[in-house]
């Protein structure tokens, strides 16, 4: 018996926790998405959340869901997964895993596959029935990307020390 602490968080809780914490930076009033990219030997390589590109101010661009296409957030918002991939400046992401709050859409799936990521761990799949998600799953299956649903442990974590 080494006397080590027993209630430390697991790797999955750690990386999904970082993904969810990143999502808390999002200004999207409806859906906050965070992503965390992890190497095969469990080192965090990058993070991202859904937001407008640099220079596109949160107070000037629309966060609406409905209306004329360019009056909504959809043409402008960069998805969490793409931001996490683009935020990485260290070289190759080949073989890495991505932890993400929401199942990636088809556009993110393309970026994930082409960046060489091999595993997607997702916490929520609320748009499972949409064409984008079905296309995404088809591409992931074809490309051999492993899809893992995050098992919620019910652990609550606060930022207070
Ligand atoms: O893979 C994704 N990654 C991601 O960051 N998002 C973002 C884009 C939007 O800001 C938000 C979705 O908005 P809504 O649920 O209101 O349609 O989540 C959405 C998806 C999948 O839809
Ligand atoms: Zn996406």
C-alpha cells in the first residue's frame, strides 16, 4: 500500500474536463462546445471552443440562430474542433485523439480526418439525426476513425481551491 490518493480524476475525466472548460469561454448563447486534442501518450496538444474568427467581434457579428443566413451565427462561427486543430502550431497531429463536448459535424469531420486524428471522444450527440451528423459518421467510419461516447461519471468539479 503506497498511501496514494484514490479519488483522483481519470484521464478521460481530465481531458473531457478540459474540453468542457474551454467551451465555457464560448459566447454562443445556445450551444457551447469545447475541444481538447491529446497525443497518444496523454499529453494535451491543443484546445478550442466555438467562436468567431480573429477580428470578427462578438459584439458586432450575430449570435442568432434564425433569420437570413448572414444574419445568423452559422456562416461565421468557427467550430471548436476546427479551432483546436488550427490552434496547434507544433507540427503533426497524426494519431492524436480529440475530446469534444458535441459530436463533430461533417465539416469538422473532414478536418479531423485530414489532420490524422484517429479517435473522437464525444460527450453529447444531440444532433444525431441531422444530415450533417450522419454524413460525419459515414466519413469517420470510412476513414477508420474510432468513435467513443464519453461515459459520464457524475463527478462535479469546482474551480475553487
Ligand atoms: O461540431 C460542432 N462544433 C461546434 O463548435 N459547433 C458549434 C457551432 C455553433 O456555435 C453551435 C451550434 O449551435 P446551435 O446548437 O444553436 O445550432 O455549436 C457545432 C458543431 C456541430 O453541430
Ligand atoms: Zn463542426
